[in-house]
């Protein structure tokens, strides 16, 4: 008799991980790969972070922590909101998580019931909709265009037959790198407040901003859930450390969920993470390197025929409209990897309906890799898609 397999596991794959696996297989077989597919800094964790981790290991300080996180780290995160945004935040509203991924799971579990509807822009980070679907919550995609800067707007929400129960906002966004300004964020916060919509604000790319500083939803709303991470600006992807700023009504429910699901975030990472806030000079140097990569690709990709690019205000992605070249971005990505060793992510990962016409390039790696990838694309793309 066949054993039952729960339907909640029948979610689409995270395509970028499939692309990364194919790229790794090519490298293992002796081929070269230029990695423009994965959103992972090509820089190490800051020196101060690694030194703090070594001290913690030497002093054998590794054990369970409170489910909400180490008090010292939570206080340091609260101070970060004062330093960066001018927000007065009670550290007891801060929860440390096992990466931002745990923050999304915990917030969705606490804020939404099965059958609820949560809106998000398309294109958008695929794990949002896949986690929601696995929990029995309906993701409602808002088809956002370049004119909307690939972001949700009150006008797009108005087109829905009924207000959703939640809205996910990411600024800077993945994959487009676009940001919402003060007026646009205020309009979304006001719309959500009037319609009873829970706002989840993904701010994991704050700090990696080129056009303007990031604006935290905390500065405009006490009801929003703020999710951030040490993975991007702080260059600590493998440390699996993130945080949430919670509205008062979700603090205890999310604490209880975290106690049962995760116990606590990794204590070694928490100890090291507190030191990350003292590494601004090194981290800002990393952002300067991303800025150079961004400028290089924005200049060179049009020479390869990729001249319809999202503005990339922040994060480390360029979202390219390739509809003039193909209507099958997945096939194009496979050919790029096989024929010239350039790994990129098809837009179908971020927009199931229209992503066949888009590619995402990550510029989180080394400048030399960006330059070589652009050179290869300039030589190959016109003939490959001509």
C-alpha cells in the first residue's frame, strides 16, 4: 500500500537553485562558469564578525538561546533603527530568526489563516508565493509593469475583486532592484490601514541602495511586520541569521511558534552578528564594489542587445526584458550556460505568467567576472538570437 505524501510539498521549485546546480555540475566537469545567477555576495563576512565567532568558539559559548534571540543582539538591532532611520524601537519587539526565510514562515503562520489571500507584485521573490501556498494561503499576484517600477501600488490593489488579507512589499525588490519612495510607501501604508490589510515589509536589501536610502515601513506603521537579514548587506549568507520587527499583537504568537519550530537561531551566528554592526567601513566598501558592477553592466549589457533594463535602484540584480530576443527565457539560460559559461536566472522564477520574457543577472560577484560575462554576451547573444 502506497504511503501518503502531503500535497503541501507540491510547490514549484526555486529555479535559481536548479540553475546553480547546473552551473556547479559544469564546473565539476571542468568547465568555467561566470556566476550571475545567485543572489549571494562574493565577499566574505566582515573581519569583526569572524573574529567574534572565533572568540565564541574558544570560550565555548555555543548553546541554545532564548527563542527571541540574545538580548544584546536584539538591543543592537533596535539601536540600528535609531542610527539608520531615526526610529525609536523597543528591543522587545525585535526577534532574531534563522535567516529571513524563517521570518517569512513565522509571519505568514501568525498573521494569516488557511484560505486567506495575500497580494504581492509579480515579478517577485518566488519563495513568498511558494511558502504561502504550502501553508494553504492563496498568493494573489499583482502583474506589475515597468511603469509601476515592478512594485505594488494602491491602484493595482484596487483592481482586485476584494481587498486581500495581506500585502508583501520588497524595497529594494528581487528581481528588479527597484525601490519605493517615501510618498509611495506612505500611500501603501495608508491603503493597508484603511482596508485592514497586514503589511509584510521585506527590507533585506537595505544598505545596498544606489539611488536613495531605504525607507523602513516601521517609520510609518506600528502594524507592519518588518523582515531583515544579515545575508545581503552584512555579507553573511551561510550564517543563516535574520531578524523581525513585530507589531505588539504578534510578538507572543510568533515567539510561541518559534519556540516549537526552531527553538532559537544559531547562537554562534547571533554572537557574531552583533559584531557586524561595528563593521560599517568594510561593508560600505562592499557596496561600493556592487555599485561598480552595476554601472558596468548597465553600460555593457545594452551593447549585447539587452537595452530594456529595470533601473536597479538597490540590491544587486538587473532585470532584463529579453522579449525582443526570445519568448523562452529558460531555454536561453540553458544555452548561455552550456555555450558560453554565463549563468543567469530565467524570469519564470519570479513571474510565472510573464517571466518567459525576462532574465535576472546578479552583480554580487567580482568585477572581473562581470566584465567577462558582458564581453561574452556581446559576442554571443546577437548570433544566438538572431
